[in-house]
C-alpha cells in the first residue's frame, strides 16, 4: 500500500504542476477585476470609465479597461453581448472614454500545446501505473517484461539437506551425482563422462519433488534459480522467449548453478496438439527453452532440474537425451519410507510414548510425504484443541479420520431407518472381506458420518502391494458389492448408498477386460489408449478408437459377466453368514465404530472384547464405558488416503445415512486402481 500511495502522490504532484503552468499562461494578469455588465453600463454612462478595449469573442465582446478610483495597474473585465454593441456605441459618443477595438484574440501557442498534451500525459501516467501494479515483482516492472522472474536463492536460505528428505533413498542416490559434479567435476571429466544436463522429477503431487530439488541446491552450495513454468508466459507476445533467454544469461554469469523449473508442463506441453494444445506465444517460449537447453551455445556448469506430475503431455523434444537426460520417478513411499518420513516430521512435535511410528506407517499405505506431514500437523492441532502437553495415539486417530473423511458430523439428525441402512451396508462390506481368502484385513468400520460419508469400512492390505492378481481383483469387486447385497438381503430394498461402490467395481472390471487381459473370451489384449485417466485436449479428442463396435459389445458383455458373477458370489457369502452379518450390524448400531480387534472378537466369540474404549470421534475429552455404551469407540488408529487396494472400501453416500452420535475414529485406504477413495 505504501508503494501505491507513493505512486499516487508522485503522479498527482506532476499533474498539479502541469495544471499550474497552464493556468498561469491562461491568466497572466492577477490585478484584473471582473465586473457585471450592468455595472459597466452604469459606470460608462456616469463617465467613470477612463479607457476600454473591445475584443470580439464567441457571441460576446470582451471589454477591458481602467476606471476612475482604481489603483495604478488595476483593470476591470466584463463581457458584452454582440447585439448590445450598438447601444453601447451611442453611450460612448456622449462620454470622453477612450475606446479601442481589437481584432479577435489568437490562442497562445503554449496554451494550445499544453491543452492538447495534458490528456495524453494523464493517459500515459495511468497506463504506466496500472502496468506497474499488474507486473509487480521481480523482473516485472515497466519496460522489464522480458526479464526473468527466477528467484536466486542465497546460501543462507538453502537450509534443506538430504537428511531432511526421507522415504526417497533411491531418488537421493540418483541426485548425489549431480551434487558431486557441482562440487568437483574433475573425476567425471577425466573418465570422459558428461553429467546430465537436465533431470526431470516425475511423480504424483506431494511426493517431495520440489523438496528434492531444494536439497540438491542445499547440498551443492551453488546458486539456485527457482521459477514456475507459468512465470514464462505473459500477456505480451514474445515475453516468454525473452524471459527464457534472460534466465539462462543470468545462470551463465553464476555458473556452476542449478535452474529449477517447477510445474514445467505449464510451458513444456507438446506442440501442435490442436484443441487446447497451446498458442504461438507458448510454443515460442518452448522453442527458446529447447534451444537454450541444447543449442549451438553450450551451457557448461548449468544443470536444469524440473518437476511435473503430467509427463505424458510434455513435448518429446524436451524429453530427449541432451536436454532431460535423466528422468527420476518420485513415487509414494513404502512402509519403511513412511516411517522415516513420519520421524522427520515428528522432530519438532512432542509425542507420547504410546505413539508407534512403525504401526502408524503400516496403517497408512498410499500416503505421500505431504499426506503424512499433514496427518501429524492435524494431530498436533487436535492435541492443542484438547489442551494436551503431548500428542498421543488418540489424537493421531482423530487426525487420520479428519484427513480422510473430514470432521465428524455429530449433530446431524437422521432417521432410524437410514441408520439401519448404513449399518447393514457397512456390515456387508466387512463380512465379505472377512470371508474372502485374498481379502485385505478389516481394520475399522464405522457408521459415524464424516464429511460426505454416511459411514465406511477400512480395508488395509497385509503388506504394500505393487501388483494385483486376478483373484485379488475379483475379491475386491465382491467386497465393493457387499454393501448393496446386504441391503437387498436384509432390508428387502436397495438405496443410493452403493453408487460409488458400483462406479469403482465397474472401473475394475473394465480395467480387467481392456487393460489387464483377464477376460477368457477376449483374451490377453489391450483396448483403448490409456493416459493415466487424464485427458489432454487435442491429442485425446482427436484420437481414434482402436477397436470395432463388435469388440466394444464384447467388452461390455464381459464386464457385465464379471459384475454379475461377483454379485451372486457375494449374495452366497452373506446368505451363509447371515448371523454374523446381523451381529456386526446390530453392534454397529449400538457402538457406531468397530476396530479390527473388536470385529475379530465378534466373529470368534459373538461378543465385544472386555476392555475400555476411548471416544475418539470428534468430541475430545469423553470416555465411554464398555461396548454397551452408545458412544463406544476404538483405541487403535487407522488411516489411509493413498494408493493401495481397498478390498472393501465400503462407502456410503451422504443420502444413505449418517449418524448423529459421537462414534469412534475412522479410517480408510485408497486403492491404486481406483482414483477415488470412498468412505
């Protein structure tokens, strides 16, 4: 605001100065006294007007002169209508007033000049002022459109080291070569080796791509230029290419150095894609970037590190050796990596002795580094809300529930009928998961509403999985159908709560037929162009379907066959285990949340285990008494918003039912095949 105020004051003073000059030129005699027309006529008739000059203007005569009784140099001025000049002439003849008729007044050259110039000056001042505001920031001032917006990080700001990056040991090993080259390139040169000119970090959001780049800069101790891909392209044509040139010129002056381009897909999208593929300005920027990275002029000592989560849309010329020689995939951490990440983010947080990082890492498959950091931060907020000195597992339980599904809707009022629907829906998921050999472990189930979920079951894999077999996928589909089949068997009617289950089950069935070659009738073939389920305008809309209508019919038939077979399989499982289904559902209606220990105890003994249950469902300081209590909940935390199979992701639509009570902590996992996690 201070900068804006200074601009306004400066331009305001300039404007006032110009207007003052104009006013002084237009009114040079400050002793001129204006009088009325009738006063002039009366004074003229009385002979008080000593002399007067008449000068024609538009429709009037301007009269100036001296009058008896005025001081020396003081004059009067008035205007007389042109039609009255005859009567004034008759009066003048009877007096001794000296009269002079002047030709029409000519406008001063200076006055004309400033009169025409002032509007343009005002417009120019406003233009530059607005431009300064819209282009504020480094390199964005007026007349500096072509200057790079890259920020040069000084040594004292490079506080990130490889020790601060956990869960990415292989990725760090790849980048250590870059650090060694920047510190001492002689051992590479002696062996005839060429360090990679560019390194592309590829991976889903939140996995630590930017953090790795900052760690490289911190370890190497060289200048570090950081810029976003969107900072190159501006509304002015040619600005992007100019900024690329300026960026590399500055980098050459500070060589050896690192240039980090975050979200490079904003400027590096493939050219000529048609619809939405880009425009000339963006393509010019990309062309200049290609030339600077590997053109006629060398860039010795300059290493480019870029990050993106959409490598499929980058221009092939950008990815070739000589530009981005090395592509490093930064994935979600495994169980050991998650434990290491949790320990890094727990450095500045006081943890209770009950917190088990290894157990927490096992409960969070599919979480990225950012997810884990957010989880511990939420746990700290929950502990602060509860006025605790340390973070314990109950705080982490509540935090995982909030991260996955949102805060508990403890005040939402629903009917008993909808509570029954939710309870049997979730119980159906649990029973199917318990009875299938390739099912995941039933970790938690709840009918407590959180966010948009009326309730959900959490199914965690026995270990991190990177591949899934056909039986595992079929069990996953059966688990997803368990909620709908349970409603149909027990309640005799179905609800809208299974719509997301169907969406996920259908997606798995389609992938089995069109991608994984798991259809006996169609065979091991792949149909359709898979781009990670992400559309790139122009490329995907212009692509042709690579299979016939007959094959499309066969694909639909095979998908229907898979779904129907698993539906009947699920019906058989629930019918044979109807007693267990009723037991879990009625217990859920009573205690609202069950954990793995409680579920297994119900299965084996028919009753809940005899232990106190801590209320961890949103209300922060109440303890419920045993399993008969209305708010009995679980002690163990569960969680997972990541990419891991979710055999029974038992979601329930908000319309299906939510509980108004304080139920237990909840958890869930995100499957690798299904993009959407369901509650």
